[in-house]
C-alpha cells in the first residue's frame, strides 16, 4: 500500500498573510509530493511496503538514507499542515496548557524556548514540541529528521512542529526567518496540538 499525499483541509491562500498562497502551493504540490513519491520508491526497492510510517521512523537507523529523508519529509509535512489553521485558536487550553506550564513555567517562556530552537537550527530542519510521557520538551532536528526516529537526540511524540527550511518561508520572508517564526504563532491549530498531546 503506497503512501499518499494528503489533501489540505484549507485552501492554499487560507493562511495569508502569515504564509502566502504560492509558498503553500509549491510546498504541498512539489516538496511534499516529492517526499511522498521518493518514499514510495525507497520502500519498494527495500521491500518495506508493509511497514507503517511510524514503524519506518522508529527503526530508521536500519534503513537507507532515502527512507530516512523521505519518510521524515512525508511525516513532518503531514503534521505541519494539520497543526496550522486559518484564524488559529487563541491559546492552548486544559491539560495541554497545564503541561506547558509544568514543563516551561508559562506559555510565554515556552514560546521563547520554541522560537529559540527554531532560530538556532543551522541550515534546514525543524523545531518541535515533544511529548515525553506526561511532560513536554522542545527540540530541533536537522534535515527531515524528527523525534520519532531512533537516531534523534531527543525522542518522543512530536505534537507541534515548525518547518524552518527556506522553502517554507523564502518567497515571502526571504532571509528573515525570525519574522516567519513570529508570524507562525498566529496560525497554530491548538485544538490539533491538544489532540496529539492526548494521544
Ligand atoms: Mn518543507
């Protein structure tokens, strides 16, 4: 069974002005499509067609670089589209808010730490909010790695992630990654993050 590019639940221009329609369209139809296609090629040539994406990622050190890079790219973008929404929710609430306060003292301190992780990731990669049991930690990974991979420094379940590859922001923000990261907070789908936190 082949992996499939997911449909987005909103239009390419729905995240304007935070993320422009052209960036969304290219990111989804070119970049994410390419990760999906190359993942299918990689699992086919390795005899791994029966594995789920989670199984592939949790044992990724056993597989080819093509599985690692494209499996990560496939999974990470699936998450990225889902944790953004037009309008966004105002703030994290309930159990998720409690966990953020317990782990980082306050939402503002969490925001600062997550932003720092996104800005200090050198080159291409991701910053993550990661669930480890009942607590939360922040990490960042290079390339298309993520916290589900056995090769990750910080392991756990990613519940929020920001793509800091230049392809995610360069058309609108050029070299100003800090402006993109700041604007990202306006489109976070906190309901989806809470759902992933609950598991
Ligand atoms: Mn990307």
